[in-house]
C-alpha cells in the first residue's frame, strides 16, 4: 500500500507514511496497533504515556477514522455511550427529517461534563483495507477512541465502534519525532514550512 496519509490535528506531531510496517521500525518508538473490523475497533486497554505511534489498520470494506477524546476525571466510555452518543444520533435523525431546529435543540441534553472533553487528535480518514500511522503525545488519563463516520445515517460509534483507552502515569522513552514539514492552522488559513518534495515526510 502506497497511499500517503496526512491527518491534520492542531498541536500534535503526526507521521505521514506509506502504511508499511517498516515505517515504524524504529525501536525507540512506542507503537500501538488499532484495528477496524466491520463496525468494531480493537485496541489495547491501556498504554504508557508520552509520544506514542498509532498504527491504524482498516481491515474493513468501509471508510473509517479514529478520534481520541480525553474524558474528564471520573468519566468512562460507558458515560459517553449513555449521555453523549445518543444525543448526536437523535439530533442527526431530526436534521435529516428537515427538522433542523428540533435537531439542534437536542444538544441541550449534553451532560454538564461534556464541554470538558478534549479532542486529542488521531488517525484521519482511511479507505477500506488501508493503513495509516500517526504519532501523538498522550497525557495520562482516560480516553475514548471512536469512529463517527456515518453509514445509512447512523454514526459508527452508536453501533459500537468505540473503545476505552487508559493512559498510565508511567511514561515511555519514545522521543518526539523530528518534523520535516510544519503546518500551522489559523483563521488566515494554512501556513506550511518545509519543502513538500516527493518521499516520506514527518508532518507537524
């Protein structure tokens, strides 16, 4: 597979790679596999904190992505399943019925803790049977990894495509990657530093 994947997430260092296992062969990296199969995600229950390389393998005929959401202290995936995922689905169902005002009103049902969720980055969209790699600095805490691509109007996370990941206080020794290209996002647009020449790049 030779697809170049450039997921863009502010404030996170990302690796763009070909999807080959050789792209993460550096033994200093902490490598974590996340696998999509159908409408499920497979990932470890816990990892060490620090710079972590996530290898996302979409072993599915559907397009997927994975977003990392750091939950407030004391919250778990079960809270998100009960209090957050259904709100998004109910809102979307109403909006799709041309009942937009009723749909947006559903967001008032969000729990008081929801604004404290931090969207942490993660692998971008991947087509069927593709692999992408991204490196993210993971702070200790409880995270939800989910895909909320929609199929037939339903968010994948609502149908079970979400897992919980505990990031421990103990840190790995993995170093921060050295970027060859830096992208800055602002209201003015996208600013790029570094030359986008052919080949493998590490994009920050």
